C-alpha cells in the first residue's frame, strides 16, 4: 500500500472524530480528493468560517455566531419559562430534535469531577443562577448524565439554586445509570422528561 505522509497525518486526525476509525478516515479522504471542487473546497471554506465565527455564548454556553445575539438566550413568547441544564452541545441537540422540551437551555460544557471542584468556574453556573433570577424561571430541569460526575454536578447546581424560589427537577425514568444524554433515543428522552421528579 502506498504511504503518503500527508494522507497518513490526515488519517490520524480524522480517526480521532467520534465513530471513525482509520479505514473510515481513509474512505473520507479519498472521497474528498476525488471531489475537490464539489466537496473538499466548500468543506474547507465552511470549516474556516465556523472556526472564525462560531463561539460559545458566555451566558448560556450554547453555540452562536460571533456577530449575532444568542438564539437560545433570546426571550420568546413560544418558550416556556424553564431551563434545561445539560453537559454538552450534543445533549442539547438530542433534546431539541426530540421536541420534548420548549424552553431555554444551559450548556455546562462538561461536569464537576468528583475529585476536582475547580471545574465549576468553567460551567457558567453563576450565569445560570443569574438567568434564573432575571427571567423569573419557573423550573430548572437538570439533565446531566447518570454518572458519578453528572450526579455530583446536579447536586452542586441544586445547592447553588437553593435560595431562589424555583422548582428544581431531575430527569426521571428512562435515563439508565451511567447513560449519556446524547446516546438516548427520542422515546427514552420523552419518558425521562415526562417522569422527571423534584430534586
């Protein structure tokens, strides 16, 4: 098999993406090489635009265009006065695609490790507390994963919200212990939201 240094380097990078191994990476690279004008050039341009223009909102943690206001933070009559707290953007997208929730999202960008409480500064939890107060949120739904880290994060958020008059709930049946939100199907997510309980 022919070894081209540039292709090997690109294969290693693409292989790091979720769900892709070296064989899949090489198939993608061949497809791009054989379709430079239709796929490769537009993809490179789009990736450059995303890298340059898409940032994390410093209030809710969602992705937004650097030049525009955050869609997630914007008030809307169609949105319920509820905030769903998730660990990742992938979790947000999974819940949005299930259409089970119609409120605001707060994306932590990770969780509090049970061995390191220093991570909480990066999770925008102070911003969450501020938003709950300012928007007069009626319910905070904690949708962190059922891992030790996810549960530690959930308890920390509950503690931060204890002085605010807001209902705090946690997803109920449907989320297996050790389960990650972005791996759940729509039916499981709907069950988890419908069976959420006070926290």
